[in-house]
C-alpha cells in the first residue's frame, strides 16, 4: 500500500448503495487533513484497500444487512486498524 498524502491525513471510505448519495456525502466531508474515497461495491472496497490505508469506513444504512456484514468482514481481513461504522436506518442513508 502506498499513501500519496501526509501521514497525518485521515482516510475515510464511504460505502453506499447509490453512487449519487456517496458522491454527495464525499462533497460534504471535504476538508483539510481528510481524504475521502467512495464505493458502492465490494470490488471497489477491495480495490481501495489495495491502494491506500483506510482509517475509517462508514457504511450507509440502505445496503442490505448481509452485504454490509460481508463488506465489514472483508475490511477486517484487509486491515487490523480500520474502524467500521454502520449507519442505522433511523438516522439517514
């Protein structure tokens, strides 16, 4: 894995069911010292982890539960340090 930005940069991967929602969330999270990536598929999650060390993953609530669990399992296989946050259906996408 190679990181192309400063080591104090926090890298966040947003995983959602719809690309438009992921893109909107990515725009809202743009700020200094945070690098945001987006994904709507398991393959994209795997590709992101293959190229960069992700610090935090936030998964949307509209992804089917079994798919969210599969994605979380894959993240924990790929990294010993990444935290995974799963949104609940009540608080939004």
